[in-house]
C-alpha cells in the first residue's frame, strides 16, 4: 500500500536514483572519474583526432579510449551511452530487460563533411555534375552504406539503446543544447511522478567533437584559445577566463519511485527533489544579461523541490568559463541566494572536464550526487586570478571535506534553454 512516506510535498511519488554511470575525458566509470575530479586533475589535452592547423583552439576534452567500429559522432555517442548504461544498471542491481521508458539527450549531429565528400566521390561518373543531394542518393543506391545512413538518423542512438537494454515504449531523443542532460532527467522524473512508470532510464551523451564543431564554436568566439598548457585553459569565474573548452562524455542515471526501489531492496544513492526549466528569448546564443530566465529557473527548481534557498548546501555551477555566462550565472545566483551566497560553496566541474555539451547536465548531476555521497566538494581548478566582480566561494584549486545534504545544479544553454536540478541525500 502506498503511504505518505513515499510521497513528496505535492503528493507525488518521490523519485530516487539507484544507479549511475559516467564517462568523461578523465576516464571511464564513476570510481576513476571521481578520484580524478576530487583531486583536481584536468582531462583537457591537445586534439589528436583531426588536424588543428590554422584553428585558434587546439585543445579539448575528447574521449579517445572507447573503441568504436566507425569513426563518426553517432558511433561515439552510442558507445559512450552504452558503457555508462551498463555501469548504471549494474550499480542499480538490474539485469535483463529494463522494462521502463528511455529518455536520451543526444547531440543534433549530422554526417561530417569528410564523409559527405567521400560519398559524393562514390557517385556514378554521369552524376558528378548534378545536384549534391541527388549524387548522394545515387551513390547509396549503387553501394549502400549502413554506417553513413545511421549517422544521418537523429533517433539511431536511442533505438539501439532501447534494443540493447530492453526499454519499454517509444524511446525519446531530445536536444535542448547545454541543458539536454537535465531535460532528459526531468522527463524521467515527471514520468514517475505522474504514475506512468515506476522506473526510467535517463541517458545523456555527446561524442560529436569534430573539426566542423570546433570551427563553428570558434566562429562564435565561445572557445578558449589559451592552448598552452591545455590543463590551464578552463578557468571558471576567473578574471582572465576567455571561453569554454569543448569536451565529450556521457552519463546515465537509473530513476525509480522510492517505493518501488525500497520494495526490491535497492540502495538509494540520492533523491531527485526538484526540476526547473525556463526559456530565454533574448538571443540565439547569448543569455539575457539581466539573468531573469536563469533566476526564474533556479526558483522553479527550489519550488518544485518544496525547498528554499536556505536548504541548499552546495551549488554545482554551469560555470562555463566564458566571460558573459559566468557573469550572468553569478548575477542569477546572487538574486536568489542574496547575502547568503558567499557562504555557499560553488564549484564548476567544467574546470577539469571541459564542457560536455549535450551530456553536461547529466554528467554534473552524477558528480553532484557523488559530492553528497562522498562528503567531499570537488574544486574549481585554475582559480589563480579571481574576478573581483564575482564574489564566490569556488572551492579554489583543492577539494574540501564537507557533508552537504542538498545540491543545486545549473545548466544554462544556447538557444535560451535553462534548466536546474535540486538533489538531496534523503527524502526528508
């Protein structure tokens, strides 16, 4: 029988996390990632996947240690998601078909130009002067290329994950820029709260780093150009920050209703207390300078959690290391937490792993939960030149042993996609 012990302040099922898996440039698996992150180790390095001659940014947080059959973004993103899901399900003690819905955050990738040129060159000689699209079709008719075809299908990753892990219903693939990982988690939380399922698999992955992606972000003046040494480039909230470091990674969280998790004897890793999301229509890439949408997002997450600003013991900041975004996020946090903000530890995982784009919200949710489980606050590294306009306790350069019971994690993305999560150690 369902009792109030398993309901939140609004009478909804409490949502527990019972499994986590992660891959970043720091390594594969939660154990190795956490040891490196909490020790202040950087995973940023020089790019070797493709030539960077003539490109202003030559560093990234690529994941190059996972074997893939075809070197494209779909295969990389799928491989990362597969491995993190295997880890998360094992920690949750689940085997066989998952029997719950899948919510996947995946990058809006398309075939890379090198693959397009190769396909065009394969087209019949008589078609070489024709329309490029018709040449592609002619080449595929003459010699089908399943790898290229799959690389052009936005839903390919979720379909493969659904088949591999036996999820139920139509797998959902979403892309809300840097907030995607949080959006996937939010959909899982809502599905459980609405009674549509007792468990959900939430995955976020991004293996889309290519020369084209690097150039596009460089043209937006979004990337750091401080290439030497790579490990010093990402410096959130520092005065000399000059942009984010693009990176790859993935994270999977197994969500279950607290009642169902306890009934099967699962270990509870944490509670998804609240989710907030708001749109920002100011600009295609820039956040509103007054931070109003971000402020509303944080407040919405707190309200959804049934908590207020005094309940938060640690903030996992979006902390991209771009001049504008760090300033905006500080302003938003100041508006919500007021005079209490300087006493709240606020750190950015991106100082060590870079910005994992589509995967960032879920990656940082895993690290936020681990922060509470370990009683250790990970540092913001490279904090040697504080920005006097941003007065924060960023846990500078070294970890701090401190037990916190509730964490806020922010993800403020391109295109006005803002999302925040409130997580706690226990339901109380």
